C-alpha cells in the first residue's frame, strides 16, 4: 500500500528497472569521460613528437629565466665591489625577479 501525501492523495513513485538506471549511469560516465578527453586535448600544446601541458611549460620557462637572472645578478653583485653605481641595476633587477615570484593575495 502506498503512503498518503499531506493532502490525502496516494504517493505514486515511478518504478524504473534497475538495468535502466545502471545503463543511464554508465552512459553518463562515458559522456563525462569523453568531455574530459576533449577538454584535455583542447588545452594541450601539440608538437610533432609530444604533447605539453601549458601551465607546466610556462612555469618551467619562468623558472629557468628567473634562475639565470638571479645567477647573473648575484655574480655581478659579488664580483663588482668597486663600482657601486653599477650595482644599482643588478640589485633592482634581482628584487624585480624576487617580486615577480611573490604572489600577493589582496
């Protein structure tokens, strides 16, 4: 016997076979997988030999350039001790590189 609703009408719930629910869930999983593959393909950078993830490639490039600039500035600041006016450019460039890596959340 069906339970009654607040108005006294019988509560009718549709009966769906378990196989149909299972097939619907499998279809939804398949659709989600296809969407994920399409999204991954659209964001990847492709070459003739390999695929690259854009965010990791940008990070590696920024890191390489920053480390080379830090090495150059550090070398010039350590070895050039006589001329203080030449050190101004290297110290400001060094602080610019360090400041670019600081992520301020305002």
